[in-house]
């Protein structure tokens, strides 16, 4: 994994050249700041329009990664309001597991036995097997949890990284509201707990900048989140395959609540925008499809916000870059 280097404009060895270089760099920074402010205003207008049309109660935090400086806030609506996280907190669980791997206390190729008593229905695929006894790797479990939001995988993660340990890791990394809820009847099981749009945005921002995990774990985490076999009903719906691969995201649903958070990358592979949405409704219970009004709003905002990123030069210059591999897009070609 390589870091994207900061481009230094006007570098020279003479004193005069150094002054010119500093002036050029200052001008470039000013232009970047202005571009970020313009894009932020556009994104705020998109948010206001689409969430207003969708109804419900919304929380949101959307930021632009501007050079190597602090993110520029485009949307901040109820961002510190603690809400039911649903599957969004699978991000926090994965963070706990991968941090344990980085500490050398666990490995991606360690094995877990998939037994019938640990199976959960709902989202995912393990419950479809009907026959169990598989010896599966920690890597397999994390892919299932992050890519298809498999519910059984949460229990499997709890076997190698209990909820108390996950919460300790979240606290150690500065998260105060993002927590899973341990099951008092079983120390290895948990409910998905709570989070805020601010902390989910912060988690993804720091992950994209390589600040939370090792380079290897960061790459593993983000490449799963941008996988083209994942969720497409929301933010990524109205995009081509190549465009979808520029969005590393996680979706969450609980009763009538719908949430989605992700990182949008520039065409060059640098993280440019981080979004976190939550919405609560009094109706649309049981509607987990693309017609839920919050999910429809996600899709509209996704297309428009990607367009805003495409039209802007704003992107992080000190962050981990991702590459889109064209051959990976040919998912249905089997020889």
C-alpha cells in the first residue's frame, strides 16, 4: 500500500526559487480552499433538497477532504445525535478484529467453525447453507460481514474478538458514542448498539487516511467496502460499475431506520468526500428495498455528490489511494 505524496509546487534550490515556490504553494492552497467551499455549498444544497423531499427525521455529516488540511464540513445536521447503528456498526466490529490482527493476537487465516447453533437469519448468506461444519477463515468472515452484511458473521467475530474487546478498541481510538452492546448471557455475543453520523464519518475518514490500522489491514478493509458484489440500492445505485468501485460504503437498516456511510474517491483514486446518513421513519417498516424513501434519497444524493466530486479538484493529498482494477469488473466472465 502506497501513500499519495503531497505535490509541492515551484520547488527550487535558490532562495528566489524557494520564495516563488512558497508563493505558488500558497496560491494553490487558496484555490483548493475556494474549490472546497464551492463544492461544500453544492453538497449542502443537494442534502437539503433531497432529505426535504424524502420526509422522515435525518442526521447527516458530510465532509470534503481538502489537501492535507482538515476536512471541510459540507453537511452537519444532528451529527452528534446517538442513534441505533444497525449494520453500520459492523464497521466498528471489523475495526476491532483488524486491530487485534495488527497487534499480532489474531490472523486473517485463523479458522472458525461454522456451527448450526450460531446461525442468524436476515441479511447475508450463511443461513442459506442449511448444512454446516465449515472451517472458515477470519478473512472469510470479515468479507461476509462487510460486503453482504451477513448477520451470522457478527457472532463469528465475537468468537475471536468479544464485544467488550471491540468496545475497548473503539474507546482507545477516540470513539465515545460508537459501541456494540454485549449480551450478558454470552460474553462472545453482542447487539449492534449505537453510533452517530459524526463518529461514523470520523471512522471512515481516518481509515481512508491510513490512521486507524496498518497499511495491509486498511487496504483489506476498504477494498471490501468498495466491492462490486455489495449493496447498490442506495448511494451507488445510479452509477456505472467503474463509478461504483470509487465508493467504499456500508449500509444499515433496522425496522424503518435506514443508514448509509461511505468514502467517495476521485477518478485518480484519492479519497475526496466522506458521507454518513441516518434517517428514521414512522412508516415503511419492513420495506428493505430500493423503494424506501430514505434509500431513494440516498441514490439521488449519491449521483449528485459524485458529480460534484468529479467537477472539483478537491481530494486528500496525504491519504491511502485505491486502484480500480478493470478485470475485476468482469464479474460474470467464467471460463
